[in-house]
């Protein structure tokens, strides 16, 4: 499933093509997605309206059109791209927004676990109080500090990896980047969150931010079906130091990388480098 860096790359790719364009038409395949798409409501509210902004929150894209917003989740195999209106649409295309320049924003999804939801009279800011109300801060936010994470963790006995993947605590640290960040910080993923010292949280918070920014610069990771808005694949996976490298040598000490399930998710770490 695309994580924060992949969605940020899509957001940055789409924004220049969508901002200030006017929606000229809406099409829907009628096939069931993760959430229902209300075509009639879309026709009534966003046609002839200007795209105000394209932003990301957690793993969601928020496209504000006039006074309304589309909230997009790519699920496992979803993709958003800009195409000439005259071009043939892909087999699994489900939603199309026709723009005023004969281009189209197309949402395709082979497995249909993604969604496009329309929220009336909702801006990016107002969605923070409704749709995103239960989401924690992002690693880049001013309120997401090592002290904040230490306070949230000090009474929690769950694995630290599970805590940093909890969207109500901190959003955007998915499985891939949690593994990589914990390796960079030298912290074993299965350690109890309450055992992590403030100094260790300083290292881990810095690692999370650095790893995510690095992944964004690399265009994300090509895991399963992810491609960005231009159709290009990310290449951060070439920089994986532990994720998906079970039994391969640790890049620091050559100890074989260990793999185990933590919280139902595959976890990778070095028994020697991570404590």
C-alpha cells in the first residue's frame, strides 16, 4: 500500500496540472469502490468549479474544488494520473474528472480498495476538524516532537514499532519506513514503547523525518503497483537497509537481518545494531 512519501510524490505531481483548472465533466464506472462515489452529487457541486488546491494529509489526497473537497485514498493498487481526454482509458479506470483544457484526471484501481469521497462545503482546513479529527500530527509538524512522542509512549507497553505506526499518535509512518527509521535510530522494533528514553526518541524522530524526506526525494518506493502521477516508478527501495532483506547481511555489521511478525506486520532488524 502506498505510504506517505508515495502520496506526497503524487500530490506534487498533480498539483501543477490541476490548480486553477475548472472541472468540465465527471464520469464514473459505477463499480463499487471502498466507499461509494456519489456521481449525481459530484455533477451538482463540482462541475464548472475551480480547483483551489491539491494537498496531502497522511495517506490521503485532498483536492479542493470550489467550496467542496474530494478526499482520495489509493488503497492497494490505486493510481491517479493526467491524460489527454482523447486518449484511451485503462481497463480499470473508475472515475474521471474532465478539465477545461481537454485533459483528464483519471482514478484507476485494479482491486478497487481505493476510494474517492466528496465532502460538500469542506476545505482542507475544515476537514481537520471532521474527517481527520482522530489523526495525530505528522512527523514534520511542529507539535510532533520527541517530547510529545515520549509522553505518548511512557505508559504504553506495546512494541515501539506499533506505536509509531498508530495514526492516532503519529501519521505517515507506515511499515516500510517504520522499519527503516528504527534501524537508523538503532532501536529494536519489538521493544516496549514505554522503555524508549527521551534521548532515543530524539534519535527516532530525527530518523523518521530524514527517511521520509529521503524517500520523497527518491520518488517513493516501487512496492506492488505504486507509480506516481507521471507514470514513473519510485526508487527508494534501492536504498532499503533492512526492509525485505531477511537473512541478508546488515549494511553496518554484516549480521544477517532478522525477520519476524510484530503486530501482524513483517518486521526487519539487525540483532546486533538495534537494541
